[in-house]
């Protein structure tokens, strides 16, 4: 059963909220990560990504809020907590959601988002979460589990709630750095591990059709590395037996205590 508790940061403590009216609230930033029996991947990277959106005048409060939020996460079971920075009527507030982890999977089915780019702040996680939920819901209506957002020129940028990497032989590839997108902690961790293992990496601008025959990975904090098994009305994808499981094991070994 899914469980969610919501807390607001108020006068130096996290107060539980029985009811939270978000009608006029703007989410300026958000970050979430998977905690499994007290172990987490890249928590410092999540912290840095969220902190980058925090105004200078709130930095001290943020430090206290962050420590208090981590302290509320149980060290047993699977959890998917989220920190948020809200603004309402010119005032900002930190919010913490303690959530049980949703069901996870090792595979994904993709569909291209054919509308305008829904992202208003593409490099910050949080402001566009509701819009991206609508994009993914539309993809689900086509039999997919994730939507792929393209650049105005038709190049692959990212998924609605994920980063994308692909293999060309033994070379691990991803979108060019200049493509505006959220700095994925999972993708960055995979690329760092690849460098440590001496695996060549490469940035390339590709259309969906140019991914035909590649092994395509869909990466997120919740699922880790998933493999795209198909692309609705898109390229045919491949899988090298054993590679995904090997990398999922490597990533799991990088988890550290909170």
C-alpha cells in the first residue's frame, strides 16, 4: 500500500501537514531519490542539484531542512522521498514528502511526444512536473510507459521523467551537453562509472530513426537503469544479453548509507 506523509519547514522544524492546498503554489524545484534499507545512490548529487535552485538568502535554512528531511527517512524498507521548494504570494517554503517507493521495473516502452516542448524551465527539476506528467500520460495512452521529448530540430533530448543513453557497439552515447535538460544523477553516475572502467563515451545528436538497432537505456532515480524494449511507431531496438544486468549490479554496489 502506498504511503505519503507531507511536512512543511516551519520555524526550524518539519511540521506534519494533514491537508496541503497547493492551488496557488508554484514548485520552483524538486528532487527525489530511492532509498532501499537505508542505502541510496548519489545523495550528494541530488543535494547539489536541488541546492542550485535555492536562493542565497535561504541557504542556511536549506541546510537545516535537508538534514531534518534525511533524518525522517526510515532505514528499513523502500522509500522514494521528495524535497520541494515552493513559492506562494512571494513567500518561499520548503516541503518534504515521505513516500513509499512505487513499483519498479527493468524495462520501458517509449513513444515520441509530438507536441510542443512542454518544459518551461528545462534544466531545473520541479517547475514542469505536472506538464511532464501530462506528456507521459499521453504516451501511456499509446501503449508506452515513457515519452521522449525532441528538440525543435527533431533530435532526442530526454524522457519526460528520465534520461536516455544508448550503445553503439561498446561506445556509450548520450545527447549533446548543449541540449537543455535536467542533469540526471543516474545518467551522470553511469557515465562516471563508464569512465572509471575505461569505456569510451560519446555525445551525439540523433533523431529517433537514427537509434535503430541500438541498445537504449532509460535512466531515473526510481528505476535506475531500464532497457527500452520497443518504441511505438519508432526505431527497432536491440539488447546485448547480460549487459543490463551487469550494469544494474554495478550501480547497486555504488549505493551508500544515508
